[in-house]
C-alpha cells in the first residue's frame, strides 16, 4: 500500500484506493467527470469561502459500511473575499483552519477523531494533505508530479522566490502556486510555477493545470512513476497524450493545491430545514424550495434522511392548539443551544462568527426513539468551524458584540419567519424598534402587533393565524421576542452590562414557565393502556351517575350542600325521579355475584348513622361494627382481601361493577348520604337469597353466568311507616 505520509506531506490517496484494503473513504462527489465538475464543489451549500462540505462514508473491505461522514475540505478557489481596505492572506486562512481544527476536536464526542492520525504533527497542528488528481478512465487517484524530474510538487511559501519570479507573495495575498523544489534549487531564475488557472498575472514562468497534465507525457517511459501515475503502462496513453489529448477529458485535478480536511459524523439536516419543519412546513414544500434556491446538496440530503426520520410523530400536540406553545418552547430550546456553540475568540482573525450563516449549523436527530417525539430529541453542530471573519464588523463591535448581533438576528429569524416573512423585513422592523428609545420604554404597555404587524405571534408557525392564542401564551410570546430584540440591541450598542449568566437564567425561567403551562392543560388524546383499576373506576362512576339521576330531591331538607356528583363526577342531577307504586324512592343498588347464605336482617344492610363516612371495599363476612366514638368513624376506609373459600376465585372480576348503596339515614338528604356511603364488594354466600326475600322480587339462580350478574340491578324501596314491601 502506498505510504500515507511522505516528505511532501500526508496523503489521502491510500484511503481512496479500494484496492489497498483497510479503511476506505468514499466521496461520490469527487469522482464525477471533468465536464460535470471543474473545481472543488460545495454540495452541502453550508460553508464559507474557505471550506467545502462533502458527503461521504467510511468502510472496510470485509465488513462493509461503518459510518456516514461529512468531510470538510479546503477548496482550490476562493470567491472574492479580499478588498483594498480589508485584505485577506494565505496566512490568515491557515490560521482559520488551525483554530477550526481545535474547535472541531472539542465538539466531537466519544472516540471519533476530527482528523486522520497522519494529519496531525507532533505539536498538535493540522497538516495539509498532498494535491489530488483523479483519472476517470481507470478510476485511479494520483498526486501531481513534476514533468521534468518526476518528483512531487509542493506549495511555494517562499516569498522571496515568488517575488523574484514576479509573482504575488504567499504571506500577503490569496494567490497560491505549486513548484518543484528540486528543479528550483538548481535554476531559481527559470523555475516553473503551476497555478490551477491562469489569472490576470501574465508570466512565462506560470503554467496552468492543463499544461501540467499534458507535461505528464514526459514521464510515460519512467519506471519510477509506474505506481505514482496511472498513465504509465496504460494502453490508452497514446490516445490521452496524442493528437486527441484525451487526458484533459479523463483526468481532473480534484484538489490542485495542498488542502486541509476535517471529518465529522453525518448530521440529520440543516438548521434551516429543521426550523421550517418546526414551523409546520411539509417535507415536500421544503425540498421544492431548496431545489428552486439552487441547493441540490442540501435538497438531496434532506430527501435521503426523510424516510428514516419521519416514521413516527414529531410533536406532542401536532393536532392541538397547544402546538403553538410547544413550537415556541422547542425554538427557545434550540436558540439556547445555539448560543453555546457560537465561537468566541477575542481579538483573533480566526473567529468565524462575523459573517456566519445559519446554514453552517446542522441538527442531529435520533433516527429511532421510543421515548419522545422526534423534534424533542435534537442537538446542534457547527459544520463549518472555519467560517469567514468580517474584520470591518470586528473593529466596530468587538468579539462579544459580533456574537450577540449574530445571535440576536438568529433569534428574530427563528421566531418571526415561520409564517413566511422574509428576514429583510424582519431586520428593518427590529432595527427601527431598537433605535426608538421612547417606544422601547412604552413597549410593556403596548401590544407588539400594534407596534408593527411583523411582531405578531401569528408569524411563529404556518397556520398560526387560525389558532386561538391564550392570553397567557401571548405574554410568553412578548417575553421571548423582547429577549431577542434586547440581544440585538446589546450587540449593536456593545453593551458592557449584558450578562451571559442573566441571559441563561432568563431563558431557563421562560422555558420552565412555558413547559408548565403546556402540560397543565388536559392530557393529549393519545392511546394509553388502561389498567383494571381504571376500568373499575369508570364502571363505578357510570353506575353512580345513573343512580344520581334517579335520586329524590323533593325532601332534600338541607340546602347549600355540594352534591356528590358535583364533587366527583362533575355531573348535575336531572329532574326528580318518579316514585314506585308504594310511593317509595329508589335507594339501594346491588350488582355482583351472590351465593347462598343465611338471610340477613334489614338492619344488617342499613348502616347506622355513625358510619356515614365509611367506605368498605372487599369481600366482607359482615358489615364492620361501629365504634363508640362516632367521630372516629368519619372518613374511614376499610379494604379487605378476599378470604380463602370455595367458589371465590373470580371475585376480582365481579368486583369491578359491584356497588351496594343503602338508603340515607333519617334526617339526611339523599345527596349527603350518597356522598359518604359506598360499599364495594362481592356479596357473600346467601346474600342474594336474603336480598330477594327483603325486596319481594324473584332472583336468578346463583349459578347463572357472571356476565348477566354484572348487569343485574336490584332496587329496594325505602320502608316508611305504614308501608310494606311489595310481594
């Protein structure tokens, strides 16, 4: 296998050649034809001028894929970023990458390394990888060689050598040139320099990429270059270097100059796509917009990840009006996390926040999670730690001011662009507000929507115009938006009184209050498993409600009492029920299974007044005896286990719908008695026969089916003086 590190620097070539075995890195975007891609492209559209993000994967020949990656490369071509009053140099770009390496190493977790082992020198500095060319015809990678001696070409950083050749110096410009140190050592006056493309600089000592590749024809007969150059020994070499010059079509300079590279785990989606999803946009709408905006890399990645990520619900209250509050909470959480990953290096050119874009922030989402909805489990990652400094802005605001100004703008974007508003109009409205000190002093007593419709809470998310926003939610919205406006103002004014600790405390308190308000409402209509106890409670509640609807109210006797239904069931008693043939009201309901038992007297079923607050649950041999201290019996609950006996194995099932209710004692209203007296339990042996004798009604055989018994209701009329049970 070719050595990954030589005197000319470390090489990525061994990781790209699948024939070498071991760890293999696949970067599909780098293997396109020269006609489709003539330079180091930026498929993720998430970086500044000095970095380019690629999708890739790492695998082994035997075990297959190991992980998906994002690879950040230093491109060959920089867009116009330097000006007369604000020049950028190669030295400053190098400083950006060294700081980015330290920053990315700090944000990676576990055993993942942001660089290859051979990329780091003994001082912990990131080394540049050797230039990289690709032959599409043979699918082979190689390094560019000197056409004259076959040695490797390197980057010229010797300012004096460049100056003598009439070329821009390395340390004072962004121009870069390759050269052969062996050839230049013997003929400094005629040394040849190679540039990717010819620029405005006209010199006979400069050759471009095409001239360099055509010069490889001089090396075809060399034995030392057999492994280093794919053209040596290739039967197509006569066509590549003949009159057709096919080498210009088949070979491409992927990285013409030495380049830096950083590795990071592949994230789920860009922050802008995640924010749009939180705001209620559909995946189809987002994908279409990315394609219309000329973002094919992000569009493809978003579409690819969608199938895995959206198999489950994304929000707790997606179909509820509380969705507004949930989205506000999640966006504030996102913004709190965003503040912590924005870099801050005081007084250094390496600070990328000056011209940072939200495109540089990506979101990690768990592909599978059974504990929380998808959007409640996220983390943020800075994909482009290189960035682009804005030195003019740096001098006017200072490090903290730049960070706050960017963060405040991001805050307002997150909260106000969900309904489709553009950032241009949002920025104008915010700048106008922070410059009007009189309006800022009155803002607490003024509706934000009246100051400017742009500040309306309806812009938080798609469809918010149709939601009913609770007044309490509007207060949360005001506090959240004014926090963002205050951050912008603190950055613009370089306010020394601004405190990060106060900000963290304020956003933490606001999120806590929103979360409490979000979950204090009724539980969402989600399918939940019901226990036996829950089913029993529901059945008993339905029976009690049915009884209450038939309870007499004519002789209530006591007014001003809160009824049992209003306390527990929140149901109102309907019109008084009619009396039976003997003029009696319905008082006693017995549901459950009955067995043979000696008859119980009427007094046994009638609880004494002292037990007016006694609740008995379980299988009882007899009602509990009243204690002498009647007050001590108030609010007494007796729960018994089922005594071991024959035929009692199914008592728990029949207990679910068994209720015994006695008639109210003399002098009490029916409502008052019902509030305090409930006896739950499976009737013991002989009870059914006894109840049948007292009521004068025929009863079913004790061995009848339990399902029929569960729905049996026996109503015993109250015995008044001069009245007897109907026979």
